[in-house]
C-alpha cells in the first residue's frame, strides 16, 4: 500500500502589523491532524494537539487550533483573562473542525474552556 499523501488546506490568512500570515489545517503522511501558522510562507508555530496555539504580531495575536470533537464554537481563555468565543470551520479533506481569530493585544492562548 502507498503511504497517504500530506494534505494542506488554508483556514484563514491576513496581514497583521507587516508580516503576512496563514493558518493551515494539515493531515500529515502518518495521518495526524495538525494546525500550523506560517509567516511569509515559513512555518512559525503549530501543533498536532487540541491545545490552542497563538502567534503575536505587534499588538495583535492570531489565536488558532483544532477543536476537540465537532463544536460549532470554542471559548479560548487568554493570558490577560479574556475569553474569546470563536466559530469553528471545517477544512476541505482534513477531518475535524478548526478555529482562527485575530485578537487585540500581545497575549497567549491559555486553554479552551
């Protein structure tokens, strides 16, 4: 049997304080489902877990990740105490639901509630 091919789907992209960013949902060759943030085409951060991820650009932060289960929305707690409600989306060809949102402040995504 042939090994499965890697599959990448762009979930969202934009420009924050200069750099161009893109969040991708990925099914790797071993079948793991991951989310990655690319800055100007280079992978900056990401994970193959359901832990929320983040990347700060100046005074804004891109919060992203893979949702556990199939909720229509997740609540992500930030390091400054705020909780942001983020709608989830499906990704073409990659199992699961994912979320991406730009929030104000240089903050960390602590946990999904």
